[in-house]
C-alpha cells in the first residue's frame, strides 16, 4: 500500500505524500480497477478558498489524494505541525504518471485548455514519452449540451487516467457531476498545466521553484494574478495565529 497520511492545515485536508508514493497509489488504483478516484492539488490559495467555500471543500475531503503542491502549504505544515513535507506538484505527478503510462501501457485522456493548447500539449507529451497511449483528447470549452458526447468519447477511449485541466473549481465540480457516468479509474485535476506543457506559458525555472519564489515569477509574468495572490499575506497570518494558539494549547 502506498504511504499516504492525511493531515489538516487550517482545517483543510492535505496528504503527506511524496512523488513515489503518489505514483504507487495511481498504479494501485489502475491495478485494482478502482473507479472515481480523484487527485487534486492543494496550495495556500486553495486552502484560503476552501475555508470560504464549504461545497468545494466537501469535494476536496472526498479526494483520494491531495497533493502538497505549494510552498505555502509546506511552510504551514512545518510551522503548525512540525512536519517536513516533500513538495509534489500537480504537473510533476502528471509527468511521473505519463512516464509510467508509457512504460506500462496505461491509457490516457486529456481534457481541458483551449483547442490549440490541448493539441500542442498532447503532441509535446507524445514526444516526451514515446509509446504513450493518449487514446483521446478534448479542449475544455465543451458546452453543457455537448457533454453527453464528450462522456461517450471518454468511455470509448477506454482511458484509465483522465487529466482534467479546466482550472479550479470548474474541474472539481465537473468530476463530481460526470465521474458517475465514466469508466475512468483515476482523475487528476491539473489546472493550467496544459498551458505550460504546450509551451504557451513558461513554468518557473527550477532554481526559482527551489527558492520558493514561483509565486513571484508568476506574478511578474501575469500581473493580473495579484488579485489571486493577495491571499498569501492573509494565509501567513492565519498560519502564525494557528501556531501561536497551538503553542498556548488553545487549539
Ligand atoms: N479552462 C478550460 N475551460 C474553461 C475554463 C478554463 O479549459 O471553461 C482552462 C484554461 O484554458 C486554462 C485552465 O483551464 O488552461 C485554467 O488555468 P489556471 O491557471 O487558471 O488554473 P489553476 O491551476 O489556477 O486552477
């Protein structure tokens, strides 16, 4: 059994897991013919959103695996719980899954992003992981009236894994609504990862990622993100408050 331990940060669930355990878990789901197991990524921004949105939080509670994706979540785990978590990004796990899939023949469907982004991301993945079986793909702007045919297309692809890139919370609500009609074994919500994989939007260089400054890099590239990143100081404040209360035995 994969080594996964669920913890809570500011009462939001998150899994203490490393990349190899996460990959082991995905393979277990495929081997055991699981259904409707979904994997989501958690970062500081998501933690703050889930505190405000109980319906979305419920979907996260039910996730099979919640990746410690952001540096803020790691800092909070260290400060509040004294835990040194490994960082497992959504795009990192996706790469690992594609690598295993190319070696073991798992079938993949990729849903989300603009048509050109989706197409280019699929070509890049096929180039990077020779032999991978991407048995279907679709852009992420399918209307509600076309959903039946998308569901049919996904089932006909016999995909074991569905990568879904609609951004959050759209992808989580889509999984909740449509997974009962699908035969997919594992879903992974990958947000904007196809934009990076297609080459359209550059991921932060690895040195910047290691320094924990990815948020700053993204902010400089996309100043509009300030509206989303404004939650970080508030998050740090809440984490410090929680640490203080814990120290005093208040919580
Ligand atoms: N997207 C989509 N369909 C929609 C809305 C969004 O496919 O109806 C895609 C969009 O093209 C982009 C991704 O979802 O590729 C959202 O990226 P973002 O970085 O906002 O997601 P996050 O990782 O922050 O959840």
